[in-house]
DNA sequence: GTGAAAGCGCTAACAT
DNA sequence: ATGTTAGCGCTTTCAC
C-alpha cells in the first residue's frame, strides 16, 4: 500500500520537496509545472501514498490526537457525549481516544499519564474528585478542557450543563402538577453537578414559598444502590410518595427497584422527575419529567475551546449549556 | 517533563546504549556496573524520562494501538463491550481507540482507512453489511477480528454470542410461562445475529410441536421506529398480545411506545422477552425475560485472538459466547 | 561492560 | 520552479 514521499521522488527523479508540494496542494502556490504535477498525481494514482503519522508526529511533536476521559460509557450521557465529541474532532482532522476511569481515583491519574505519554495534543476530562482535578491541572501541560464537574479552585476552561437552572425548572414543573411533597433523592453531593441540581430544587421551593428542606433525602453514592437505600428510607418514614425527583438515572433505577420490591409495583400516580433522558423512561407508566443535557452543544463548545487553545489562544471560560425538559404524560 | 535517552546519556557521559539497557531492565543481563545503574536511576528519579511513542512507532512500524469500530456506543451493549475491551487491551499495554459508524456504510469504510492510516496494529470491527465486511477484509492487511455479525463468505476470526441457542432458550422460557401466542418482533433480518435469534425461536417452537411461522412479524430496521411499526400492525390484526419477544432493545422501546400510545398503558399481564440486558427493563411492570450477552467473555476472546495474530499466529476460529438469561417476575 | 552509528519518513530551512 | 539536508528520538547492529 504505502510508498513514501522519498520513494515517489526517486521513482520520478524529482526531489522530495517537489513531491511534497503537490501532495500538500501547494502546487499552484509554488508554481510547479503542470507536467510535473501530472506525473506525480499519476504515480500516486497508481501506487498510492499514505502519510506516515508516526514520522510526522515525531517531527512536529504533535499527534493530531485528543483524549477524552470519562467515568464510563455504559452511562448513556457520557456515551452520547463521547460520540458527539468524536464526530466533532474527526471533522477537524483529530482522532479522539476515549478512556474510562470507572470512578477509580488512581486509575484516572494513570490514564492521564498514559495519554500524555502518548503525546495527545489535548485532553478533555471529567474529573472524579477535586484532588484528581488538581492533579491533572498540575500534570497536564497541554490544552485541557474540564467537563461536567466544576470543583472550583481553578479558572481552567470548563463545560457543563446549567444544572441550577435545570433543577429549578424541573422542580417547578413537578410542583405545578400539584402533587406534594416533591421529594428530592440526591446521590453524592460531593459532585458539583448534583449539588447544583439540588440548589435549583431549593430555589424552586423557595420561589413557591415552600421551605421544606426535609424533603431532601441524600445518600453518598450516585448509584442504583444509593437510590434503593434512600427510597427504602422514604417508604419507611412516609409510605409511598406522591412525587419525587431523582438526581440522576442510576439513582432512579434504584428507587424504582425499591418501590417494586416493597409495594409489588410502581404506583402509577407517582409523579417522577429525573435528570438525563433515556428512551426507556417510557417503560414507566407514570408521568415522567426528564431534564435532558445537550451533548451536541457540549461537544461543540468543548471542541471550540480546545481548538482555540491548540491555536495558542487559551480560554478560561466556564460554559453552562442549557438543559431541555422532556415530558412524558400518562394517559388518564 | 521529558528528557530523552540521549540527553540522559550526555548528562552522565554515558552512551545511549548503556542508558537504554538499564532503562529497559536489561542491566543485569548485560552486566552494567552497579554504580552506573545507580547513576542512571538517580538521574531518572530526578528529571524523569518518558519514552517517545512516536519515535518508537516510526522505528518499529507499530503503534501499540488497536482500533475498535462499532455502530455506536449509545447502545449499552456496544458501550459495555468497548469498556471491557479497552480494559483488556490496556492490561497488555495497548491503547484502544474507539470509533462509531452510525450504520453509515461509507463512513465505516472511511473510519477503517483513517485507523489504518494511523497505523494501528490491529482492528476489531462490527461490520454494518456484508459489503463492508468484504471491503475491510480486502483493505486491512493487519490482524482483524470481526465481531457480532457473521456475514459468512470469510474464515476470518470472529466473536459473537450464541444467538441461536440464546433465542431458543429465551423462547422456551416464555413458552413455559404458558401465555400464547408468543409473537416474535424481528428487526432487520439482514443482520446475522438477528437471523440467528429468529432461528433459535423457530427451533423452540418446533421442539414444542408448534409450527406457527405467522407468529413472526418482521420489519427491516432494527430501531424503535421499526418496533413501533410492527407492534401497531400486531395490534391492528390481533389486539393486545399475551406474550412477545423483541429481537433487540431498540425494537422493544418502539413496541412499548406503540402499546402505550394505543392502549394508554402497557398491560401488565403481557409477558415480554428481549435480547440484551438493561437495568431499566425493571421499569416495566411486566414479567420480563432478557437474554444477556457476556461482554467480558467477548473482550477476553477477541483480545486473545488479536494477541495471537499479533504474535504471528493468526487464528481463523468463530467463537460463540454463551448468553445468560435474566428473569424479572412481577409480584402477583 | 560500554560505545558509535545508521535509519525509520517526515518537515522546514535554506539553496539554487 | 525544484533540490539538499538536518534532525525529531528511538531501536538495532556491530564494535571494542
């Protein structure tokens, strides 16, 4: 397949420079004779030419590769984000390499090192903890775009959803539906995004003159197990709820499981709110409001910032992407 | 951060060879003096050393990188497979780069070219069509492991689930539950995996002395839209079913949507079978049987084959991984 | 026990 | 308009 520039040059008794110029479309600019161009093009047509990225990388000290580090991609949100980002990167000639941390703090640091060692040109990271974030900021001397979690203590560029506003809007819609209380099942307030959603929830309550901070039930893991635990507590203390919001899909999964385990079914009149959209939310017979994150917008914004940084214009902005409410109403 | 081998050698007035030998743990083998070793180790301790992968790749004509091409990763099965495969590859020092085709036939070919151009050492591919498969077999001169879809016309190594057996077992379990007919909603029989599931279904019927081929309803896209269309047809012709099997999760999503749209709810007594497992299947109030694919086993097997091929022992086997049945029973 | 040097294929600076 | 060359950092072969 291959054929190197030098081989082509030799075959045609030309210099590498000449061949390179036409290969790179600079033929006109350097006024390579039409005849030479034709000879080269024909040769390439015949034997092909594929640029050797390793050689190019060695020379230019860049790989035209970007890294993405997320907790996992079996989570639809991160999976979709990865898809959009990969597409956006490829559109500009970058290969994106995706890696998952599985929320393992040490493994995350190792991943960063592995990608830096492979000389990626820049890195998109969803850090697991503040410590991880600080570690990365120290280690990574390349363009870095933080995603999803604003742990503060840095002015590095960051893209996230507008969780406060989203949380508020979601809550207001559930409040408007009438059922009360609207419990808020919150997993892991160590995560800024979760904290912001909670803040939005409280804002909405306050706006409606409600001050029931005891409607908030929290646990310290953002997982199905956490959701199950907390829903069981709720059932113990108050029986079946009329309405609740889960701070994320994994929490919701656990909460629903608890309801089925304890009540034998998920009472259809419960109004449910959740963050992150998924087609299977339609499997619930209930009214379901889901606050969707806009992965496409994230990808565009994050890549823009990266592009600028690669061009030597590092930006320090925090972008908050608007969320979108999806309503599923059950038939009366 | 960096420091090259040559820099270290210069700093210590040694030759690159000596430095390399201790860096690569061949110190004992070549009996480098303890003193020299100490000096080198100390220097590295102090200033660090990171191997330049680009230079190494250029010299050795390999990148220690493998490629994975799947339809998309917003599909949990492929996402999980990608996760497991990435872990397995990293464990052996390979970086995995994941790309999605979105079922775009041309884009898929471009992706293969892009990865080959970047000189990946080998490729795992879920081909979209037979034509794609043949294209890849022609283009890819490197180790290639096909995944998920046995389009035949090749003896290339391939890893897939044992869909026939899985389909049969799933069907038998639904038949045993008593409800009848057990409809089979099948999307896109152009996909070998789907065809095998159907075959398993028919085997089960036959085994039970049932010959109702008209229980099979098919459409030509394996999507929510396909599932919706087909369930609507079923509702038109026979009313609400007592039991059905969906050939994949996307199909099930559409089928459930149709039920809700038409009946206002998903009748709880319907027994549902599906392929691929997902926690949110628990959102259905129904009995749900799901036939789960074992991504971990796929990853292990696929990597093994790849490893062998990279070591110069190309294998031509087709591996069929056993599936696992998950049962969700509703409370009476 | 340690050293020297060629060469992987590309780019960019400098010739003509 | 086209040619020459150095060098990116590594590996490998050969030499003392």
